[in-house]
């Protein structure tokens, strides 16, 4: 392999490792608080200065000439981390930040570039003002070198503080968004419970008028349903079998209003009844079907419910007949369907498919949920 190709490959590998090290460095330092980040940067630059001192054969003169620069660097970083960045930069006072940064760097460079050793021993003019020996060419002054180092450390520290601030702001935004969604979700679930109770009490009231002997049985169903709603529905996820049992109890409670069975068919194709789903997603569709199918008349009326699960997906399908003359809606109205649509958007974003089809004879809902987000 030619020397040029080897050098190019070596440079690419070194640059790649540098990027990985830089990524690890930022992730590591982001977990620190303000004080720890400051002391970490001070230690880092102390290590860099120490390495340079060792490369200069640990000459005492190097310490005398550059110790003021390190002290100025420490003060400069402290002013940035504890004042300039949080008070000016992050509060969008960019003009004040730029002016203060330039003045601080200029003052630090001026005082760090004074040749304190020459002044102390009275050896003539400051070393930076002396002409370089013949044959050496142009040698950068100590002030210029300190300017580069202090500016570099200040810019890197500014970038680091900005990166940490942006990351924390992003985490805070995500946290606030999640808290807002959870609050909205709790509100939606709290809407379901009174709605369910209102419908159930209506059913029991109608049943007590028709056949008081079945009232005790209906109260037993209602007790089981309330226990599920009040205790288990507080969890974000519940076993699918409990959702199914809730729907069965609801249909049984409704069916007690008549001595003759209603044309309601419930079909189950559940591979794993322990599959976890969000609670109270299906019952609003069942309530809607019982309300609008005119099932009490039985003539050409029907409700078909199908629930299935397999390979991380849950399927719910319900179809009900529609009367030729639409029923007049009650004054209270329902909030179930819109409620479920919003909950699906919150709990299963881009992981559900809700299709509603209506004809003059029937109303059909197909809902499929991808529980684990796999296509």
C-alpha cells in the first residue's frame, strides 16, 4: 500500500475514534451538574497544561510563564459556567453575552501575557517585546498563544454548556408533554366511568320495573363491573380476558331486561387471554351498538361482536343493525366514541387502525391494535 494511502487510512481511523470519544465525553458530562462540569473542565485543562509542561522537559520557566494563563483560564471558565451562560446566553441576551465574552477574554489575555518573571528579576524589557534570534523566523508571541488557548477553551465550554442546556430542555419538554398526555388520559378515563355507571343504572332501573326478581342478579353483575372499573382500570394495561369478562357482564346486564334472548352474538378468537391492553377501549362501541341498533324490537335487528388476538395484535369488530327510522338522541348524549379515538391516539399512536363503515342497514367498526409497534 502506498504511503499516502496508509496515512489517509490512519487519519480516517483516528478521526473516527476521536468522534466516538467526543460523543462519549458529551454523554458523560451531560449527567453532571453545573459545579461538577466546571471542576471537570478545570481538571481537563490542568491535565493538558501538565502534559505540555512535561513535553517541555518540566522547565521551571514554563510554569512561571504559563501559570497566569491557567489561572485566567480557570476564572474565565467559572464566569462562563456560573454567570455568562445561564444569565445571558440561555436567556437570549446575545449582545451582552458577546460583548462580555470579548472583554473577559481580552482582560485575561492581557494579564496572563505579562512577563512576571522578567519584571521580578529586572532583566530588561518583557520577553514578548524582544526580537527573536536571527535565523529562527517569526515566533508567535506568548500573548497570541494565550489568546488562542483561552479562546479555544471558552468556545468549547460555551458549546458544551449549550449542548447540555439543549439536552435538558428537550428532556423537560418531553417530560411535560408526557405529563400532559397522562393528565388528559386520566381525564378521558374519568369520563368513561360516570358514563358507564349512568347507562348501567338506567338498565337496572328498567329491569326493576319489568321484573324485580332479576334485580339482585343485575346488581351482582354491576358489582363485578364496578370492581373492575374502580380498581383494575386505574392500571395503564389490563389482561384482555378481563376486558372480555367486562363486556360479557355488560351484555348480560342488558339482556336481563327481557325474558327472551336478544340477537347478540359474541365470538372470541383469543390466542392468549393474558395479553395486556389499555382498559375500556371496546365497551363504548358496545354501548353505541346497544343504543342505536334498536335491538329491543328484535325484528331484523342484530349485534355481532368479535374479539381476537394473535402475534402481538388485538382485533375488535362489532356490527349492529340500524333501524329504518333513526332514534331520537337523548338530551345527555354520549361521549364514548370520541373518547376512545382520543385515547387511541395517545396510547397507541401510529399503532392502531380504526375503520368505521356505515350503510343504510348497518353500522360496523373494525379496530386493530399493534401492541408492540411491529409492522
